[in-house]
C-alpha cells in the first residue's frame, strides 16, 4: 500500500543565538523566499522591541520586512489564520503563551518560524525559547563573533550595571562574547565588574 502523506503538514523552526548572530537576517531570508513563492506570510514582533521600526522587522544590517506589532502572543493566532507561513521575531520578549500559539499554528498546517535569544545577559536560558526548542522540528543555532578575541560567540554581554532581564538596546549596551570572554554579572555585587574583568583576563592569558 502506498503511504499517504499529509499535504498541509505544519512544523516549527527555531532560529536562536546571541545578539549580533544574524537571527533576524536569517528569519528575513526564509520569509523572503516564501514571499517569492507567493505563499501568504504573516510576520509578528513583540511590542517591547521598537529599537528600529514600529511596523517592520529590521536586522542590524538594515534588512527589513513589514511586520505586525503585538502585545499578547494570542493575537498572533487571530491574525495569521489565512497565512501559510508565520514569522515571529524577538520571541524571547513574549510570555509562555507563545509556545501554545506556535503549537496550534503548526497543528493547523502552518510553517512557523521563530527567531529569538536563547540566553539572557547572565547566560541563563531565556523563556519561552527553551520550550520552543524542545517542540520544534528544526533548530538553527547561529553564532556571532566575539568582539574580544574573534572566536565564535554564543553569549550576550551587557555593558551596563542594570540588572533587569529586559533592557532594550543594541551595540551601545550589548556585545557578543565567546565562552571564555563572557562575564556573567554577579547577582549581588554588580558594582565591581572591572576588577572581575581584570582577574578573568589574567587567568585567561595562560592558555
Ligand atoms: Zn572571546
């Protein structure tokens, strides 16, 4: 008997990595290809991220594509019923409700492409990305280049003493760093980062 393949099969793709790794560029590249194939594409980003544009997804290299700004991930569901492909940028700024929304969209037969930071500035997994990675069919983890040493970078270093998890900024506040050069902030004594930096540099210079 010939196996029956479902033609409108949906799935979830996650593009993750640190800042400056090209996540938005990769998302835009995939969405552009879908648009060229005349697939219906809906693109969303969280309201918090207004760094560059109110109604476009913009990568650091100024690639841009029109997008809808939403506050609650459930708005994504209502606004993508007619779409074949659903793109979601800066997914780490959505709450856990995004996981269920992505699952529903994929179950409806849609291709869901999610881009987001997998770790925060402390190097801690950034929800809801970890759960999305677990339920996704395809995962692409990309690296930036460490501004200190030139090795592949997977960590986002914050250059300000602010301790809140979400501080929106670009290369004025953040740097991509490799595992060796990354200095996670201390939870309590974030006031003496310089001495720690120097200690770490000294201990790294042997290797
Ligand atoms: Zn480095």
